[in-house]
C-alpha cells in the first residue's frame, strides 16, 4: 500500500468535538507531535464558498507531508461527508521543502503550517455546518498517522477578525501561477522517466521541483542537473496507469529564493 510508513507507532484517534464548535474555528485536537484545528472566515463569499485553513501546529523537530508524500507517507485528507450544506472541500498547499528521513526523500513541512481549504456550499443562502474527518501524518524519528473529527459552525461567529486574518495570511503563502520566466516545460523522456526544464529568476542553486502523483501515477525524487545553462529535473516514474489519461494533468510546484509557482503538466 502506497501510504504506509516503514516505522509507525500507531494511529492516533480522537474526537475533537461531538457537536459543532460555537465559533468560526474548531477547538484544537492535540497529538504527540503537535495539534490541529479548522479555522474559517465564517461568512461565505459571493460565489458561495467559505474559506478556511487546516491549521497544523507542529512541535519542534516534527514534520508533516505535502499533497504528495512520496511512496511511504500520509498526505493530509479531509472527509466532509458528514457536514450540512457543504458540497465540496478542496485543500491547497504552500510550497513544501525536501526531506530525507533515511528511508526515502519526500516533500513536506518542518514548521507549523496552515493549509488553505475552500468549502463550497450546496445552497449559498442556507446555513452550513462543517463536520470534517481529518487524516494526516506527522513525523519525528517515527511517523504517527493522526485521525480526528473537527467540527465548526461558521455562522456562530461570522465576523471573527482573528480567524479571518489567519485565513488571509495562509492564502498569501500559496504559490503563484506559473509564467514563461518562472515555471517548467516538458522535455523528451521515456515510459519510465519524466524530464522537465525549469525556468526561474534568481539563483538556480535555490530551485527545487515537486510533482504530485495522481490518477495512479507515482514518482520518485527528482534528480537535478545543469548543462549548457539549462536547469533540468529528471523524475523516475515508479508506477503509472495502464492507459495515459487524456484529461487534466499533473500538479507541480517550482520553488526558488524568489518565491514559488505552480501549474499542471500533461500526463507523461
């Protein structure tokens, strides 16, 4: 199974609240390596969406995963099926860092991080409550899958300026859309390799490339090389679907000392 760490202490279960919290944020759920909660802006926007964050406060020395955690990690997940008037919840991710825990290289965060979440209302003019089952992994020398339930009644405190400011700050950390001078282009590869050329302002030594496997794709850690003034990342394709998808693409993030961008690449 892909998301299975070699060393796992055990799954930490918890019920953060049996009823929706009377605020635009949930209470904190505490685990061995930190704590987690949901925070929202309270009011939906004109498009009928409530913005929020999955707020992860890590203890010193602990880490958590990006959207693609490698072949042995646990990516953050939200199940909002028990919610009222919530049709969808989409997680977004700030630029990650590269980590090597001795078992493999993976992408994630070694500091407290707030992952933006966009909740789409089924009926924008009706009240909504968020009842989210949260699953994520946090790691020190071992990794602990954390599973809990976080509940929020956004309408109970719709004008909470502190929560709104936290959400706004988290949204500002997200990568910008890729552009011609800051992004990647696909180079010829083969059935087992994805090769991209990176363009970035500033020092090439600070550039890193992160690709998220989905639709049955799984990737190894990118290998960087520089030749004739070109910065190239070669990514092993560890697994792939029997047929190449014809719709959508693969999410990537490119980071550098100048900031970060993201975009979609065609399926190799």
